[in-house]
């Protein structure tokens, strides 16, 4: 199985991003997704910067995919989408059906997790429109994926989100700005103060979700490291790791060792625990509530 590094979902300073991708170039990931998928007001990097990073990573031997924004809200968002999809060199991850239409079957693409492909017909349609890979929706479980794999169109790869805080929902409102009693158009780029998102707690002070601008994420970290053998047996082609503010390089290295059989699942899970920003979950994978975690994996 190949390892993919998903797009950075947070708003990090430009220097931080550049240094991060210098590290990624030397890492064992096979595929790197680049681009802003959450909020068009995040301007530390613009299209020429993303294209420059893409060229650098491609020269380092990585397959580079440019990810589109999941929720488009304005004419300028659409203009940026058209520029991205017509870049002329790099593949596109379509996270919105508008991106699929912009590609118009002329460029192979990755059908991203936000297209909500929950059945065989929808996956087959994406393949007909030019998709070369599809990403399983985060809420889909092992049993449903197994059924989908049985009817997967020939030549279409399957990618599974295997590690990271799950992006669960998007809104036209900015939750991080609202936390500071700011309007979305005067957010003062509040997201930058929260490199791993802003914790949302219940009235009982229990951690619950993560606010990430217009995006809601799980507080717990989705973790399928203990399921690598099952994923391989299901002919999954790519595992996605979502970047975090610290220890991403170590997380990638541990997944790489596990896929190569250099460390057993129990040891891998134990080594991953101190690298995670919160506790693990894998409930969706097992057909349970998303916040659940199958402790048998760590046995």
C-alpha cells in the first residue's frame, strides 16, 4: 500500500508551511495532497506558491495532487477553482462536484472524501467521468467498503483516511471567528492561533469537537494503524495521513515501518500514542459510534 499525506487542514504561517513541506520531500510518503480545502480567506500561500511546492515535491519523487476547496461560497472561489483545475500539470482532488464539472473529463482526478460516494453507482459514475482514485467517506465502515471493493471499476484505486482528526462538516459561518465574537469577513485570521484547531467542550467540560474555521472536526484522532493487514487484504491501494502541527514526520515513519512489516501492530499502536494530539477512535470503521475505539487492536 502507498502512503499519502493529505492537505494541511489548518492555517499555519507561510514559513511553517514551507519548512513542513521541505521535511515531507524527504519522508517516505508516496503521494502528497496540496492546497487550501477549508477557507478561501487563508492567504499565506496562493496558487503560485502551491505550484512551486508541487514542482519541488514532484522533483523529490512524490506524486502530487492539488486539492480543491470543499465548500465554495463566492465568485472568487469559483475563479480560483477554475485556475486550479486548469493548472496543466498536476492532478486534482475534487472535493466538490463543481470541480468535477470544471475538469470536464479531460484530466484524471481523485474523487475526494467530501464527494460522499457511498454506493457502487456513484463510484462508477466518478470513474466514467475520469477519476483514477476515490477516497472512502470517513463515516463508511469496513463492511461497506468490502462490498464496494467487490464492484470497483477496473483501474480505479481506493484510498482510505487512516489517521488524523476527521473533517466532519463545513459551514458558511466561521466558528473560530464566532468564538471571538468576530464576523466572518473580519475574522482577523483567528485560525492561525490554533495550529491543531480550537477545542470545543460540552457544558460538563468534556472535550467534544474541534473548531477549524468553517470546518468541524472530531476531537479524537481516527486511527487505523492496527488495521493495516485488513486493509491490505481488501486491496486498498492508498492510506491517507492527515497532517498535524507536531510529530507528522514521526507518524508517517511509523506507518511506513508498519506497512513494511518492520513492527507489529501492537508495538506500532504503542509507539503512535504519544505522538497523537488526542486519544484514538475508529468507531466508524467497525460500524459503531465514531468516538468508539476497538481496544482489541492494542492487545
